[in-house]
């Protein structure tokens, strides 16, 4: 049994989780019962657990509302520059616990629910994940919103309120099956519809050029209805807004010319317009050129820009009068950040808006460029957006003309700088010629932005030297690096409170706002008590996750084994197949020497495959098939277990990451732009086995390369191999253990009922593997041997863990956002706390006697 907390320990625990004062708890109980009664129209006799969750969510939301209104008033009073973060994805996860952490309500809510006879964890588990993203890009946007609020920036996240988020993954007979994510089925207590700010968005139609100028006519109109979600900063009373647009058909949609009997069909056809915000495209690092996707991209851009200009023109809070009509001041008051190329229409559409008021076009274009900035997230060619000109001509004919004009002026400039270099002009054009003309959206973003950044130092160098080399030579001043980060509020304080408290006991709690302070932990690297505390927290997290697996997956695992985890989207470049080859090799070694003292491992792999990505789905089937063989072999026992974590998402990440010992970050060098999962594992006390790719390079710098398990080819090695050619067969013939593993896969050892099941994977690995799995196999296996050896020495392992946690300061999204603010947006972050505004307490009094408080 754990020893009771000392008074000092209790103080630290309270400081991280917030004070549970008697008055706080009483207020929360009163408000909980008020919401149960008045909002949900239930009493305790008939209320369900979901009712209790909604009552609690509404109670916590009450604490946001006064701060939210006060924050917007504060912005209107101060009139600061505002930043608009445009993203087609915001992978938010759950909101309740994160809000309690940021408002310091956790302890009070725990106590209130306990006194009400309810279980806080049970209530939290009822909340649906807001799965409005695929992976890293969407989760980064969510972390950035948290940091922008915590740093006092006047920031707005703009995206789409998808009715169906990323699909729920079920594993049936080892195969991925997709189910629709109906996350709004029971309602969403955190959002507020704002129909008064509805905006029209036009599609199709034709362009008329006349003496009065250019007109886009005969368009089809879809309305964009905004839903606002509060984004609280960490204990600074600032609550920013994420505004997501939902598509609505106008009342007269298809009704203008209906005849007798056509009315019903016209009403049913409203769905066609509203399909725009129906579902998130489930592709990660892959471009699918569908009309609906282009509609989504234009829809969010057109609605958002109208909103940005409306807000720019208004000055007073709640004012509907436009007092600032001179758009030449736009770059002084507005910064627009494009999260990848999905909002690439921003420069073209901003030019259209601005040039209505300001002429000539060159002045308008200068305003556009100074307002916009672009973040690149990938160098994979299949992920870069290239839209067919024909599709654009049909859907957005006026914008195609504008893009042609932008391209004409851009190529004129290139021609002046490089006279006669037609090949360079072809490479740099926004329009790619060929059998099918296409618009290169990355080129549009670069030309239309004053800053272009990669998301890790190595990635930013790669885009300058390869994919955007021509643009870098023309405008070197545009190109920057902004290494990604993660919010320590969700990814430490919330998901790993035990570790957060152990750290706070040693260095205080200010590190939550200033993660660089984790460096102070180096003073405790040889402190036996600290080493013990870190190891104890990890073991408690592992026991908790083992219990979770047993309850939800019906799998029993050995909590004393090393938890070796690879969780991320399933993709060839992330090389889950390299992990599979290690599992098979380890399995074969245990079978060969069953009496050897092997380091027990539970290898967990999780992630979703895009529904149309055959290879990724086959990789999932291979992992589950290997698991079926390994997990049922009595010779192996619990020395090796293989678990596929079904339906990996933000909420599952919050459970598995704190319990992990080893983090697998094994992409081919030069393919992972940054990664952020790598940072989450590092902050939560897992050691990294990885290649020198993405942010792993900077993690090794910060913690010391000797404190990570780095293996394999570096970027120059990969480039050299590309030049001379990669020959998988030479590795297969030279390395007996690799040959055996591949023969087992191809010979049906893991699919006895269907011996040829994995032939496509074998053929890919042997003949056309772009990501060179075999080239890193030997180094990976040797590195894994080092991992196993170190794990047998718990003290040495934990010391290495402490070095890693201490080196995490750089990887806070607060640092990333501070750099964006100062170096791109021209804004200054602030840790100032603003006044609370009108809280719920004042409103609570009048209900005090209306509802019986049951405790």
C-alpha cells in the first residue's frame, strides 16, 4: 500500500490539480443539480450516466462562459493583431478533463462528484472524442490552439464541423473494418451555434467580363453556419475560440423552378449542399483529388475570409457598424496561417476581396502576401495537392482566372531574375502542363505567403534543398523552421498526473507554463529517491493500462514486461513492417533458445489505415496474424506478446503513452517531417528507438544522443542509396535471420489457411520498397539488443529516462507558438492573467433554493 502523502506532497498535488475549497465544491454540486434539473429535465431517479456527464460538462462550461465573453471584450478594447489558424483538421479528443486542468477545477470536481455518489472516470469515459483529424497535422492544430490561448494571443482556429469524424476502427478476424464516427449523436455540450454569423459560399456558375468589371454569376449558394468551441488557456482566464463551419442549404435551394411533384425532391436535394461538412476525408499523407474535397477546402476558406474581414472592419465588442474600411492595414491587424496546402485558396480569395476595394492589383497582392504564411507538413510526392484545372474551371471559374493572373505575374518576376531559363519557369509555375493540366497548391501557398516553414530542422533543410529549391533560390528570406511541439497540459498534467506531481515536488509547478525548467531535473539524475519515484509512477501507469487492456481487449499481459509501443497512422514510410520483422526475429530466437533469460516484451502496435490504402490494410492483417501465432505459442509464454491496439485515437494515446517503456520512431530518414508522438513518449518517460529523422534529430540533441537508441541510415546515406539503387535481394541473401523471417511470411507460417495471403507485401518488400526496410534491418536488430540489455538494469534505464524528460523543454508547443508569433505573425506572447469576467457564481445564487442538493 502506498505511504500517505506528506503535507508538502499534498500541497504539490493540490497545486497541479487545483484547490478543492468547500465553497467551490458546494457551488459545483449546486450547478450540477441545476443543470440536471433545468438543462436535462431529469431528476436523480431517472437520470442516466450520460445525463450525469452532460450535467457535469455544462457545470464546467459555466466556468468558461464568463471568461470567454471577457476575453473577447478584452480583445475589442485592446484591438491587438489577431492570428487566424486555418486547418481542415482539428484533432481535439475529449474536452472535459482538459478544461478542468486549465481552469484548476480538477480537485473540486473530483470531490463534488464523489459527494454526489458518482465516479469521475466513468463520467469522463462517456464523452466522445472530437475526432476531426487523421493524425499529426490535426493534433498539432489542437495543441497550437491550447498554446495560443495559454500565451495570451488573440487567436482563432477555423475549420469544418464534420458530422462524421475519423472512422472508428474495428478489427474483425485480423482485418480493419471501418465504422462511421457519429460523434454528434448525443449532442455536443461544448459548442455554441452562431447563426447570426452565417455566411454564403458560392460554387459553379460562370464568369462575365463587361464594362462594369468581372462578375461571377449563376452560382449555387451554400450557407456556412459557424459553431464556436471555447479554448481555455492555462490558468490565465483567457478563453479563445475555435470556429467550425457547418454547411446548410439556403431555404430556396433547388426550389426556384420546381414543378408539381418536384417539391419533395427539391427538399431532399438539400442534402447535396449539406454533404460538404458531412465527413472528414480519412487520408493521411495522401492526396485524393475528389470534387467534394475541393469543395470542403474552398468552403472553409471562403466562409473564414468573410468572417476575418467582418471582424477587421468592426472595432467595438458586439458592434455591427463597420468603422475600419481601409484594407491596406490588414497585415497590421491580421495574420493568417495556412496549416498545409488544404487552405491554399486563401491568397487567391484574399486578393479577390482586397482588390474590390484597393487597386491596382500589385498593391492588393502585397497586402495578401504580408498577411499569409504557410506551413509545409510533408515531402512525400503522393501527399502534395495538385488539382485538375478542369475541375477548378467547373467548380470555381472566377478563382481559376485569379490563379492564372497570380501565375502570370509570378512567372514574369522569375523570367526577370533568370532570363531564358524556361526549364526553371516550368518547374516554378503554379500550373503544371501535361496530359491533364494541374494547379500545384504548394506553389500557390509559397508565392502567396511572406513566410514558409517546415516543422523540424531537418525537414526545413530538405524542403529548401529539394522540393522547393527553386523557390528558396528566388526568396531565401521566406523560408524558416518551426520545430513542432506538444502541449504539456494535455500530454503530461492531464494524462500523467502521477509524473506531473513527482516533477512538481522537485522543481515546483512553473514548468507547466515554461517547460524549459525541466532541465532542473538533471540535478536529480543520481538521486535514489527520485529514481524510485519515476520508476514507481511508470509501474503504476503500466498496471493501469494492463487493467484497461484486460477490460476492453480481453487480453492479459505481463506488466513487468517492457512495453514496446508503435502507435501512429499505418503507412509504408512509418515502417511498421520493420517492427514486424523484429518481432518475427525475436520469436525465432526465443524458439531456438527457450531456456535463455530473455527480456520479456509486450509489443503494441496501433493506428488506422486509410480505407483505400491496400498495403496499409495488409500490414494490419500481418501484425494481427503474427500476434495469433506468437501469443498462442506455449514455448514463448509471456516473454513475448504482440497486441494490435484497436481504434487508436487521442483518448487511447492518453492512456498508452504514459505506460510505455519504449517508443518506436523508425521511419526512413528524410520521410517523417517532424512527428509529435515521439515528443509525447519522451515527456512521459519512454525511451526512443529511432532513426535520425524528423524531430528525433533534435530530441537526440536535447537529451544527448547517448540517451536515445539511434540506428540506421541518415539522410545522406538514403540519398546515396537512391543514386546507386536499393537492392532488397542482396540483404535477403546475405542475412539469414531476415531471409528466414521473409520466408515465414511468404510461405504461410503466419497464414496457414491462406499461404499466399501476404504475397503483395512480400513482393513490395523484395522488389519495389521505396522506404528501404531491409537496409536498416541489421542495425535495428542490433539496437533492439541494446534496448533489451539496458532494460535488465532498472536504475540505469530510469536514469536515461530522467535525461530524456529533462531534455523535453524545447518540445513544448508554447515554444513553437512563441516563435511563430515573434518571427512570422509579428505578435508578442504574454503570460499576463486577465480578469475573470462574470462567473457562474453570481448566477448560481438565485437557483440555490430551487434545487435540492443531494450529496
